[in-house]
């Protein structure tokens, strides 16, 4: 039995030595790739406001909102941004509307509707108790990203149909792919990539 254990230890040592000589790091790389734990929401300084390429998309810094998020790579070149504000009795709510360019143009040409193709509006309210009464995702719903430091960070979704109902519309097809056909799990990228920008 002692001879068997000694041989087993010797064989294991030789395998490890051979692996080290060959520079085999495959096991270490796999363990890094399989870590699917979403990052915690932490206060951090983002510098400077440059779009950084990542595997899943591009990080966008919204200084008027005080946070950054990664938008999916397949959205690139297909969307536009509009900043706007809404005044309330407790302060000014800041927004950035994200819309699908092709769908907005198509809806304008088809029906004169200048606000089609809305994907979502990212927002910051200077009120930590900010609430919204509608269910999340579509129908005017809201998804909260964080409530901290006396502020609420959130996403508002459209309350109506934002694309052409023409079955041959390539713009509508692309729009629905971008919004994940409004499946709630599609929007996990916003929660997972959300980062506060330190003032």
C-alpha cells in the first residue's frame, strides 16, 4: 500500500511539473471565465468620460445622471441619445432618452410620429423616495438601479407601441431584437453594469 501511495504522489508531481514546463494555464483561465457573479454596485470614480470597449459592449458615462452603464455591442451605430429634464416640487429629474434611429425615422415618415423607437430613458431623481406605480418593462414601467445618497437612479420604459406594425419593416425587426422582445431578463445588463460616478 505504501508503495502505491508513493507511486501516486510521484505521478502527480510529474504531471504538475510537466504542466508547468508547458506553460499550461488552461485551468486558471476557465475558472475566471465561469465566474458569473454580477458586480456589486459600488461608488467609484470614473475617469475620463471616454467610451471603453468591453467584451459585451461600450461603457457610456452620463455625467448629468451621475452614473455609467454598458450598452450592448450590437446596439452600436443604431441608437441616438437625447438629454432632458423634468421639474418637480422636490427638484429636477434628469433624463437621457435612448432611441432606435431607424425606427424613429420610419415612424416619422409613416405617421408623422416624431417620438417612435424609444428604447428607454435613464434617469436620476434628487429624491431617494422616488416611486413609480407601473409594472417594470413596457407599459411605462420603471426599473430601479439604485437608491443612495438621497438620489434614485432608474430606467423608464415606453408606455406604448414604439415601432411600425408593418410585418415587412426591417427597422421594427431590428428594434425588437435590440429590446430583447421586452423580456425582463434582457435588461439585466443595466443592473450588472451600473456604476456611480463620483462627483
